[in-house]
C-alpha cells in the first residue's frame, strides 16, 4: 500500500503598513511591551475601529499579483473566541466575503517546471496580542503591541502532494510579496507564518482523508521535517486500523514530533457574524485598474525575461530572481557592462560566495552595481586577467569605488599592447634558439607544450602582466 499526502496551506502575511488595521498605533517590531497600544488595541469600551486603507490596497495588490479575482464588496466578520491575548473576545476577520477570491498561482519548481496552485481565498484580519510566559517567574504577561497588526491570510486548495511542492510554493510566495512590497516576509519575526493541513489517502483514491493542521512552522527546514514526521504518525494510525483525529497540532523540532494542541474548532464554534462597527469594503473597477497599472514586474515575468532577452539559463534566471534586490542589482550590472552572462557568473559566483562567507545580504554589502560592471568591462577589453580581476573585486568588496584607480594603484594593467608584446616575443626567440628549432620540428602535441614554455617565459619577462591570449597568438605566428 502506498500512501499519498494531501496538503493545503494557510499562510498569514503581515502587511507592511505603518499603522494597525483598525487603529493608528505603530506596527514596528520589537518595541517595549505594550508601548504600541491605544484604547482600541486594548479593547476599552466605547472605542470604534477605523479601517486602514493601506491594508486594503495591499490586499488588492496581492490579489492581482496571484491573478485572483478581487471581491468588489467584502465585509468584516467577528470570529468569537476567548483567549487572554484577545481582549475583545473576538477577532475581526473576513469569513463570508473575503477581499481576494479564487486564483491560480504558478509556482516555479527547481527542475524548471511550473506547479499551478489554486488559491481559494485571501482575507484581511487583525492579529492577536502575545502571551509572554514566565516574564515574571510563574506568571504570564500579555503584550498587545501586535494586537491589530494587519494580516492577509492566504488559503490554498489541498493541491500539494510533496514537501518539495510546499517549500517551492512558500519560496515563490515570499518572492512575490517582497517584490510587490506588501510584506517584508520575515519568517523569524513572524511576518510570514504557515499552517500546513495534512491528510493521507491511498494512492489512486479520490476522497480526502481526515486532516490535521500543523501550526506556525517558521522555517523552510522545519516545514519539511514537520510534514515528514506528521505523515509518518498518520500512516501508523491508519495502518493499525484506527482513525486520525481532526485537530490542531504543534511541531516540536527538539523532540522531532508533533503534539496535539487542541481539537479542531469548526466554523460554528466561532459564531461568525458581520461586524456591525465596520462598513462593507466597496472597491470599484477604476481603483482596481489604477492599482494594476502600478504593479511592479513580477518574479515569474522577470525570470522569463532574463532567460529570453538576456540569454541566461532557466536555472540562473530563477536564482537571480529569488529576491528583488538581487534581480535589480544583476540587471543594473548587466545593462551597464552589456554582458549579462558574465554579470550572472559574478553574482552567482564570487559575490554569492563572499555574501555567504560574511553572512550578509546583498543590500548590506558595500558592493556597488556600476563598479562591478566597470570591472567586467575591464576584463572584456583585455585590461584585466581573471586573476587580476579577483584582486580588483576584493577591493570593491571592501568598499573601494573606482575600478580604474584600483587598477592604477595596484599596477594591475595587463599588457595588451601589440608593440610591447612583440618585443618580448622577439627577445625570447633570439634567446632560445634550441627551443625554437625543437618547436619547428615537433608534432602538434609537442608544439603545445613548447608554446607553454614560451608563454611562461614571456609572463616572467612581463612580471605577469602580459595578456596570455595575445601572447599565445603572437608566439604561434612568430614560431610557425
Ligand atoms: P479551516 O482551517 O478554517 O477549517 P478550511 O476547511 O477552508 O478551513 O481548510 C483549510 C485548509 O485545509 C485549506 O488550505 C484546505 O485546502 C486544506 N484542507 C481541507 N481539507 C483537507 C484535507 N482533507 N487534507 C488536507 N488539507 C485539507
Ligand atoms: Mg484554519
């Protein structure tokens, strides 16, 4: 018997707005507990929510980005439940009429194929506060800074069958929202949180099995592991003839297991009803078209353009479009030096290695796109050998800025002047009559070796600065 995994994802994206979704408090991460709160966030009686239109705009931008239909009229509903970090006793969400409806999001897989994921809906809601356990030993404190932070919950159909598909989707979603500028996508700070719904069925079966929901797994590595561990657990249950319980489970990476958190509530338990304090959100076509016209180029479009127009391989194009700063840096270099292939090689080679070594992002490095382009231009015009280029690159990496000055200062010019090279070659031929004789009598294989000898001597004579390609050419002419 072979079991097939069936998975659907719910991703909470924190929208990058300055203020909260229904109040003017700041959304900045990491502030003193409860310093970003006002009477509304604390649910004091008599306060009323006022919708932040920036959150609405960002939700529309997302909907258009995944090619989904925008709900012309959407509404806010109350999801009622009790929890200490939710002082109102209900969360404002969109249950009946979400702002983003069905769409299909094309996810690029590592092998270059496209995996289409059906988006079921995306709705606006407010985040809850945070319980801080043992802030004072033995006590739990409540921090309401996060209460009211705007979230967009993106729900997919149960289209995923493998952990690879899940990870590829999350990476593509991360790229999309950071390109669109609607969320910083920072998983460590909770700006992108993922719940995986997982069930098993026998291969070939049509019906879905009973699912569990794995909550808030905050790294790609943990997601793969959590899926593996939970699928194993369900398989054991099913193979022993028992039934999976529908519930919410938590992945514990240290114990490498999932644990029951609570039995799964059904919609009825929440007594959803329209929030009487908020008006429906009505969006006209003109607004949608205005937002559509301002959308930036999306990652998939950029990837295709890098491959088709700039001649990059699909693989390089997908690596270079994973985040927007890298894609823009690459394009600035490629445009200025007019050598996309070389620009790609530098970014995926030396630049990426240096970033890894320093443990930083491209935006945090001192490297400037136009300088890297100048460096490539000096390789292409024969001024720099690849070894010399490495020295110049190191200087650029350390924050120096003028390629020609770096070349000058370090005496790095490659000698490509024909006159100078010719005189070196003539001197060599005069000084080594025996080798010249040998060369003229030798077969092709042996000639190659002897050319190597002459090039070596010429490099020595020029203190390593002669252009080796030109030397080779000249030697062949003079010796032949
Ligand atoms: P809720 O979590 O509020 O009950 P839904 O019923 O809409 O919401 O489902 C939430 C997610 O679970 C969706 O992403 C959906 O694709 C996924 N899902 C639903 N049924 C299954 C199933 N049998 N196996 C795996 N995933 C499922
Ligand atoms: Mg859910």
